[in-house]
């Protein structure tokens, strides 16, 4: 008999390695400013970050503190003693011919990140290293010859690496972990977390194994993804590719693959390199670093309220749904915006609805972050108060928010500019009501015959006639009054 096709169920195993640039003023081992992206090319350069012989590095104190605070927020153990190591390799963006990193004695190890409800994803280690220079690959339009430019500004910018355990079991979970990790770093205020700009980068390791098998399968490392969506798509693609290789009787090679976002595929780049390829040895130009327990406790006292804690407090203090609280703590800026809005004395549920509904919709449409919005918390509070005071209706309030969002005009002024003041004044409404009654005898008859829902139709006619500016509650009351009294 020919071999039967065995349908095997596979389990996906993923572990992520994340690099985050730290928001320090200066670079990791020299006094050059770390504002590499905004400074003109090659203006943040000195003998140390250029890798000139004889130049000596000095470790950035703030970068070490940022790594310790990250370790604490990730429930890690903080090393009592740590040191830096040299990782040797050659590439045009590596000025010294080696990278100063941490190999055997990372600053933090053995922690976890909480995902969803009570799911803990292990964090193997958090260590500190330095970023490389930036290469720009160009083609000369006249000759067609390709060449590369190097900007040394980024060389030596502090880079923190967070190595995760292979605890993730799906691309969806991997994306959630990344989002939660980025949010955490942003709450700590130590990294911009900007993926598009390369300030937050991820290498994803993925393998599959037959369901029930204890050992892991051979892993593939995927590089070059610069959005959450790209990480998710690359992993989805890679899981299916690996399943097909195994189903076809092949085996997975341990290798590094690059994600091609346009084509939507991963491509083999090089076979895996091993630690010994890097000839690590202790960095002789830097002394070992002792991290006293007093220092750790000082830093622990500075850990701010973290996303999960803030979410729980929002549910408790403001009586929000867990869903709303989750949305409102999706970034520190969002959570701050919400609490700022409440300071103006508006109802928390109303503020939550306006933010998660209209405001988020407007932000998404333009693709900006809440801290860039022209509508301030004071403006949003003013709009909510206009509605609560019956000065404008819901529809008009949305139009006001939209205009405020576009040009930052004050809501109170927009009520006039847009002519959106709600008509609650009886005298002003009487005429429209009389006309609605005269023009709709059938509706009036229905109401008098006991079909009370006919009142809704008549209110609608008045709203139409006033172009939505009438206060529907007042219209309703006035209509009933007129119809009930007129025999
Ligand atoms: P390496 O020796 O290749 O650097 P490590 O064991 O240090 O591998 O792990 C590097 C990353 O790969 C970690 O994030 C880890 O979680 C992940 N990883 C390790 N083994 C696997 C596997 N079999 N499948 C998926 N991810 C893995
Ligand atoms: Zn420098
Ligand atoms: Mg490793």
C-alpha cells in the first residue's frame, strides 16, 4: 500500500526579540546628542561613536536606569553586577567593527509581561547595547550605478533589547504582546515606540511542531518588519510556509528570513549565525557595573502607574466597562487626555463615549495620534457641556467636534459660526409646530386615535423644518400639549 497522507495538526511557537531606542538626551557611550533623526546627517559624531582608535566609551547613566525600570515593570530580577561585552562583526554601518552589547550578564532577567487576562509571557532578559549607523542605498540616475551613503548620527544611540521566551502560540498573540510591550515602554516614558521610524523593532522567531510534541521545532528568524501589521502578516505567512514544507516531506532549515511587505512573503537571507560567530568577550574599555539594591529601590519608586493598573482604576473609579477602559489606556497620551477632560467636570461615561467614538474615528481617518489633535481636552469638555446643557443636540455637537478637530476653533464660537445653537425657546418653536400639525392631518388623527407613536413622526417633521436644531425633548412636550388640549 502507498503511504497514506497523514493530516497532522501543528502548534505554532513564537518568541520575539524587541529592540527599543531609549529617549536619552545623549548617546550610549559618548556625549553626542541622540536626536539622530532631526539633526542634519553626520552632525552628531565624535571620536567615540565614529570608532576612532584610542577613544574611550563611558556608559550613559540614564540609559542604565531606563533599562532597570523596564526590568522592574517586566517583573524581572535586576542583576547586582553587570558588564558590557564586545560583539564582533563587520558591516559598513558598524563604525568600530564591533558593537558594545551585553552577553552573559544582562541588566535584567527572568520576568514576564501580562497579556490579556492572567496570561504571562516570559521575558528572558533585558539588556543594553548601541545602535548602528544608518545606510542609504541609492542609484545614480545618470550612470545607473548604485552606491551607499552612511549617516553616523544613529551610531551609538542607546538600544535596549528585550528577549521574550517562546511562549506565544499564534500571530495574533504575538501582535498583542508587541502592542502591550510598546504601550508599557511608552507609559514608562523611556521610548517613543515608533515602529515606522525604527525606534521600536522586532525580530520574530517562529517554529511549528506536531500538536502534543514536547520538543520545539526548528525555528526561523524573521527580520525587517516595521509595523504591527507586518509582524502579524509575516508570521501568518511563515507558519503556512513551514506547514507546507513539512507536509511535502521536507525539513525546516534554521535560517534568517526577511519580510517583503510589498510581495507579502518571507525570503531566505542567510543561514543562522551562532554566538561563537561573534567572538564575544568582555568589553575591556568599560568597568563592570555594580547595581546597588538602594539604587534599584530608588528606581522602583519611580515606576508610574502601568497600563493594566490604570485600566483597572478606570473601571473602578469612573465605572467604565472593561472594554472602554482598555481603549482609553491604549496609550499614556490617551489615558492622560481622558483624565484631563474629566478635570473640567464632565460625566466620565460621556467623555469615554465621545473619545472612543467620534474622536477616535477622526484620529483614525487622518492617521494621527491623540497628542497631535487640535481639539484639546478643554474643547472636548466644552462640547460635552454644550450637549448636557441642551444648547446643541448630538448631531450638531458632532459637527462642532469635526470643525474643532480640523482647525482648533473653540466650540463656543463654532456654535455661532455654524449656526448650530439648539432651539429650545418655545416661541421660536411654536410656528414650526403649528405648521407640522397643519401639514400632517393623518399624523394628528393617528395620535388622537391613540397611536401614541405618531408623535415621533410629528417630532421628526419639526426637526426637519428646523434643520435639526430644535431640541427634540422640548418639541415633543410642546406637541403633546397642543394636541391634547385642542379637542
Ligand atoms: P538563539 O540561540 O538562536 O539566539 P535563543 O534561544 O537565544 O536562540 O532565542 C532567541 C529567540 O528565539 C527568543 O526570543 C526565543 O523565545 C525564540 N525561540 C527560541 N527557540 C524557539 C523556537 N523553537 N520556536 C520559536 N521561537 C524560539
Ligand atoms: Zn559621539
Ligand atoms: Mg540568543
